C-alpha cells in the first residue's frame, strides 16, 4: 500500500455501507408495501402477494444485496476457482511442498517502545538474506519465497512496527528513517557475515533510506541489495495518474489519512465488510495481479490488508509522503538488483528503470505480465531471479565458498 491506496480503502468501504443501506431500504419498502387494509374488519393485514410485482422485486433486491454483503467473497472465490482450475491442476503457482525447518523467533525491543517480531529460517551458516515486506502486509508476504529458498539460504523475515506480530511505537512515528533504524537492528541478527537486503514496496524504500543513513554498512554488513517493485521518492509521484494524485495529495489524500487515524474503528469495520462482500478481493486483484494468479494468492494478499489496523496504515502512509532517496542512488557502491513489474500501477516500472540507471552497476529484471504483487504471482520466476543474484553476490564476496546455491 502507498498513500493513494487510502482512496480505494474509503471507496470500497463506503460501497460496503451502500450495499447494506440500499438492502435495508428495499427490505423496508417491501415490508411497507406488503401490508393491506381490511375495511370490513377495520384492521391492517400482512400479505406479501408473491408474484412478478413491485413489492416482490424490492424483496428480491434486498435479499440479493444482503447475500452480496455477507457472502460476496465466497461467491467470487467459487467463480474464480472455476476459472483458474486449469492453472491449478497444472501446478502453476502452487506453493512448493519443500520441507522447511521451524523458524527461530526473536523479539527486538526498540527505543520507541515497539517490539519487532523476527523469524529466521534455513540452515545456520548459509548465506543470509534479510527480507522487508510491503506496507499493509507482514512477514508472511515472503512465504512463497521462503518455501523455495529456505533450504539453501538463511532467511530473516520481520514484521514492520504495528504490523503482524510487531507492536506499535509509543510515539506513533513512522518516518522512513525510524524504520531504517529498525532494519539495522534486524540486520544485526545476521552476525558478522554480509547479508543481502531484499525490500518490496515500502521495504525497498526502507532499504534505500538505510543506505543513505548507514553508507558504511554497504560492502561490510551488506553484500547486496534487491529493490523489488519500489520507488526512490514519494510514491505518489511514481504511481499511475501521478499528476492528478499529486495535485490531490494536500487537499484530499492527507486529510483522508488523518481522518482514517481518528476513525480507525469505523475504517476497520469498513474493511471487514469489504472483505465479506468481495470488493477488497477485486481491489487486490486489480492493483496486485495481472491475470496468471490463483485464488489462494488473491486471498493471501487480501487478508493481509484487512488484518492491519487502519491507524497504523495511515501513519505509515503519511511517513511515505516525506520520503526521498534520490540523492542516495548514485552513492550505492554495492551489487544491486532492481526488479520491476511491467504493468505495476502502484510503483511504475519507469521508477525501477531510473533506479537501475542511477545506481552504479545495478541490474534490472522485469516480471511480466505483473502488477504490484508480481513477486507472488510469478513466485517461481521471482525465486530464480533472487537466487541467481544472491548467489553471485555471495560468490563474489567469498570466491572459495562451497554453499550449494
């Protein structure tokens, strides 16, 4: 999620209320129109007159809207499951059955009062990757990659403050500089060996901010960087319809973010209703996937979004509005891989191309067709790209390494 995502949150949330409101209105109209008057006995009586008439139409619409509001997600799931049955039976995008050892859990206390939840997977002594997820998600965003690579790499995944199992900072400060300091604390769990930093969406922004704050770590504790479908500046400037949305940033987006913080319980209810009626699934599919996904992937991404507390999401989005790492790009003297989605409406591929041009020696890989969740939709291809890049980084750091990567 980036700051402009708040527009979709409110749109689909209000749409959910409209569904219920119109359903109540139609039900009330049916009820009122189903009463008659018995002049002989001077009393009213209830007689729905089931037929092809106006009262029955109101009743049918009311039932249909209530079913949509409560079970629309299940209906979409059934329909999408039928449409993707061929892909699933062929084994496309089905999670790997590779056995992965139980993760080692750590809790890192931070000066701002937050507690970071961190999990480590893979054999001790293997090359280390530190994975930072996108905003509104949690460490489970990396589950597909973990299943594919945890047998060959040591993967460190963590929940950003206020998301997943990490607690919120007491000061509610979600500036990218603070999150970059959290990343430094997580990186310390890698020990003395250089690690590869992977960041998706805001995870990439945090990684770039880290590079600007701690340039001495590059080449020493950081052996390589993978920037995945992310951007180098305020993401409103590098999203689809950037001109219009930039003009709306101060008069609409920022006030809406502050309103979300104040009305967080209401927005949370809106999100739950959107999940029930399936509109949040349609939103996830539209912005995150390009057509080769399966339902499990859509469900996985959608559930991540509705689990997050709205006030946390809004505060993190406000922090992104002050982000700019443009000046850092030319200073990154460490192997860097930039991964773009060719149809990503959230972080346009042009932002990835600019990062590749300005970061010395950076490589560019493109997932296609892919939107913002290309790392999940094309999980096998994504894992291969990351594995090859990471292996080359570790082999250049340790020419005599015998890790089976």
